[in-house]
C-alpha cells in the first residue's frame, strides 16, 4: 500500500532497498511477491477507494512499481497495464 494518508506510518521495517510495509512482512521477513500483490489489490478494492478489480490491479502495479524495493526486485505480475496518473491521484486523494 502507499505510505500516504492514514497509512503514512505503516512501515514494518527498512530493507536495504527501502521501506517495507508492515502488512507485507512477517517477523521482519518479506511475504511472497504474489501475496503482497494480491494484498495491494484487496487494499484498493476496499474502503475508502472501492475500486473494481481491474482498476485495483492497475493501481497496485503503479504503486508497487514506484517503490524502491520493487524497482530492485521486479517480478512478472508488475508487467501488466498500470493506472494512469489521474487514476492513481484520484485513488490517493481518497486516502486523505
């Protein structure tokens, strides 16, 4: 999830590649990329954003692709279509 709005303090630990969300780790170890990706989709489908699955997938790809950890540890699920800047901005505005 993005570290914005009410989620600004949700950093679980700092890796050598940047901050890691507390929901993306257990006991200081990263969850699998697939689990994290699906968690991002579920986050964007939930309150307050309420995105349809297809948009939630694109928002998740956009968000994860911006994070230093995923830039250094790319995986195949990030290769699909991403949200536009307008879509991503609108979703982030709902977190405020």
